[in-house]
């Protein structure tokens, strides 16, 4: 069995290393890996999941590459340098040349080890890397061009492009910039394996955020939070209700959009008991909170979090699960309600670009947005439509003769929409979900607390995308490199050069 000798610089929590290991397994090759990172927690994570590798807890610029691995023996060098100082997401934060030097250290390793192939990942802005002028990045691309020229001077054929992880089977739409270099062949990028709705021949549909979300955890109700959400967040949630839920919930959306933390705290101080809800609806003009039993509907693999309900218009009609219940008796007016409250994902609001710069989306519709190193980049919002009938026993029909358990819920009630209330469940996406979106195996074990874990996940290269790239580098292509053309152009014995 052929052995692949590899070096992973800035290995972090091991996204590219995992991709390498899976690619070599598919190709039936052993792998010897040296993994380097300056952060102890990342090395601890890497050791837990790749104990067979050699680990160096150090800055790459403090090591002498030939002391790490013999020059000329490396089949592939992979690197994902710190991208913070190239990203436009930094806004107006100051930058320094020293902080942006990581790619230059990669050149040093390449020059001294002469690996057969190399793969580098960074943010798309890396391609516009330029000098710092008066404390501001010029973004004219001149430093990137010089960096690439150095690789070519070391006799690498170099190609670069921007890729979307969702195109290669990861459940995230993360877009990153990749540089490939190889000596034996001109590098080529792998063909996408996935596309939106699978519309491209030979591809599968994108994996969606719904695949990686733990639907057993619907989050904390907004109405009992000790620190109510800001009005900006409430406005964004309201917009999500408008876009993803039944239009008849628009009145709830308008009410939610107006609520401030003070409003929610005032309602928390005056919660209406379920037995008094009918009287409160008749006497009040402003929204109020109700606490009482409400049926819990389980999400299955094909439907949204809340159950689509049908409800007759006649007196005391009960909402029924439209998937498993026959329609109510149809009167001549045909007065039957159908209300569907979809769960949706609320990304972090984009800085400097307006309240709705990062739009909400249904978890079934598309991959998770880009996972970053901060633990505030996505929330699951679960609207539950609740039916209150004073002292009645509230149930939803899940079987012809069901046994239904209920659970106390807080709901926002609007007097003119009685007997309906809206409970909003809201939670941050958890590290295990984010790791799944990035393609890490379910049993992958991260070291550190929640913040440290999320940082490792957000900084990682998505595994499925990385795997496709590594396999492409480990296999020959049909495009010869310049060095091969040079060899074929050499004069045969007895011939003179032109």
C-alpha cells in the first residue's frame, strides 16, 4: 500500500487533516502526517481524533522545516493560514504587515521542503492582498501576485479559485479561496458533486441546514427570557415570520416587531392564566402573555417544526393535524383554516449593511450559512401556533384516537386573534450542529469550552470540500505541467539546440 507523506500547517481542529485522512482511505493509501499549530487546545483536539499523527505545538515560523521532515519526501503540504487580517469582515480594525505574514511563512516551508503538491485555503479577499498604505490595506493584489510568482519560481504549476462548500456535499454555504500547486501535472479543481435543487446534470441537491439541526431542542421561549431580546432582533424575527409562515400570522409578526425589552418585561409581570384568557381577550386591547397547556407536535423528516393544522370555523372547533386527520365537516361556506408555522434560521445581522442584511431562511431550503469562529452567527427560531379555549383541554389530533401529552407554554396573544397565541422558541445553533455542517464526523471530539470549540469549528476547512481537493491533488490529471513540456522538448542524442 502506498504511503502519503503530508504536512498540515495551521492544522487547527483538524478539518483539512480529516479531509486528508478520508481521501487517503478512499484511495486505499496509508498516510504519515505532521500537524503543526501554535494553539494548545487545537493540538489537543487534533491528538484526540488523529492520534496516529505527529503533533507539534509551535508557530510555524519558529520551526526549521528540514528538522521536521526530510526535504523532497513530502507528497502534499496543506495550509490554512490565519485569514482575519485579509477579511473585509474586520471593518475598520487596524492591520499590520506582521499580522498578515502567515502566507509568507508557508512559502518558506514550501521552498525548504519542496513538496510534490500543495493546497492553501483562505478568505476570498486573499487574492486582493496588497501592501499597507498609511495604515490601510491597498487591496491591489500586488502582494498576492508576488507570492504566487514565488511558487512558480519554485517550479510549481499554480491555479486558484473560489469554491462553495455546498457544491461538494457540506451542509454549509461557506465560500473560500483555494490555491493549488503541483510539480508533476497542472492542477485542476474537482467537479462539483452537488448543486441547488440538483439542477446540474450529475449532481445531487444541496444538503440543507435541516439535516444538521437537532430538532429535539426547540430552544427557549422568548416570553420568559430573563433578558428579553432587543427590538432589532425582534424585528428580524418578525420578518422571518412574514417570509416563512402562513400569511395569516402577519398580525403576530406586526406585534412582535414593535416589542421592546421593556414591553416584554411588562407582559412578564402580568401573565394571564389559561382559564382567564377568554375574558382577557374581551377586555384588553394590547398584546398579552398567556400560560397554559399546549400540544407539542413532533417534527418528522419531511415537514417543518410546527404541524400544519386545519380548523373548522364553527364554535369551539379544534385545530387538527392536517397530515393525519380528515377535514372537519365542510359547511356551505367552506370555512376551514389552514395555518402553517415554519421554523427558520436567523443568521447574525451583517455589520454596516442594514437590519436585514443577512436574510432569514427555512432550514429545509438551503445549506447553513457560513460557520465562523464566533458563537453568535446563527439561531433557530421555532414558531408554535397555540390554541387556547379558556378551561378546555387543548389537544392536537395526531392519530384517529390519540393519547396526547401536553406541556405548559407561554404564548403571545392578540385580542382580535383569540383563540390563537404564538409561542416563539429561540436558541443558538450548538457546536455539534455547526461541526456537522462543516462535515466533521459525528464522533469527532473537540477539546476546550464552548467558545474554544466553536472557534476551532469556525476556522476549519469544510471536510467534504477539503476531501475533494486533496483527492484531486493525489491523483494524476490529463494536464502536463511546464516541467514535463520542458523535458519533452530536450534534444535527443546527436541533435543540436536550435
